[in-house]
C-alpha cells in the first residue's frame, strides 16, 4: 500500500492536474460613449473568477500606471491584492496622483517630471484615481483577491488561463455600469480539464450617471489650470 501511494504522489508531481482556459467576449449595450457607439470599442472590462472555499494565496506583484500626455496609461488596471503600483511621471510637467474614494485613499503629492512614486494596494475593491492638477486625468484600479482575471481587448474578447479544475464565481467590472447591473452578471461556473468558452456577456450602461469629481481637498477644479506654474516649495 505504501508503494502505491508513493507512486501516486510521484505521478501527480510529474503530471499535475491539467489547467484550463476560460475565454469569452463582452459587449456593451445602451452606451453614450462615442468610442463604443461608432467603433465598437469594448476594451477595459475586468472579468474575474473567484474560486470557492478559502481565498487563494497571492504572490507579490508589481504593476505600472504611467502619466504621459496628461493621461494615465492604462486607464483600467486589474491587480491582485498586495500589488505595488508605480506611477512614473513621463510628462514635462508636475503631477499629483491621488484617490479619496473608499477603495484605497492615498495622495502621492506633487512630483516632478522624470520621477516616480508607488502605492501598495492591500484591500480588494475599486480604486478611482485622479490628478490634483489636471481634472481630465482619471484611471481605475480593480484590486482582486484572485489571480484569475483578464481585461477585455478592444473587440471584447478575454481569456483567463491556468485555471485548476473546480467551482468558481464569475464577476465583471465596467466603470460605466451600475452596481446592480454588474451584480446581475455574477455567475457560477464549473471548470473541468477542458477549456471553456462562455456565452457573450452583455453589459448595459443604462442608469449610469457620470458625476464630476473634486480635487483632493474636496473642492472644484479651477476653470483653467497651468501646469507650468510655480508651486509653493517647488522649483520648476
């Protein structure tokens, strides 16, 4: 009996259980966004799979959101909890990335071109990020408690690889959908040894109302900002 168990253990180490890929496609409905209406751009939707039972152990990770041409790149970033995200300033002007939403509050303060600052995101949730100098700059970080996720491409396709067989809960995040619309898309799926193709996931933007954000002090942005101005205590 001991020899049989040893053989089974050796076999499982040499030939681990086959992992599968879950793939699919998302579509956006009832959108007012020009990129969606005219170009069918379905990028930036986060699809994640949370396994049943105990949360998986997450390995340390590192990611980057660049600030270039007064834009956060990428606009949507998905990471696992515990990930350190760098915010390099690739512009010829100062930036001040911050978030005062519940996902994770932080303030990187004003920092000059060519420098970078970092934040560790420890709590699962949605972090909405802005620049205190440039009102049009925004980004979203989706912090997940699972390593199995994907962000949709322009055509809406996504693929989540290396899934062990088991039971999972599928969740979707889209920044222009209501919480109720997203919760309605939650789905239980069973992953076996073969790859799985999901039906198209249709996400409605009905009911979404964009709200203007304030600066980090909770005040409206000035009508015009000058990124070349001299800031107190800082030499340009």
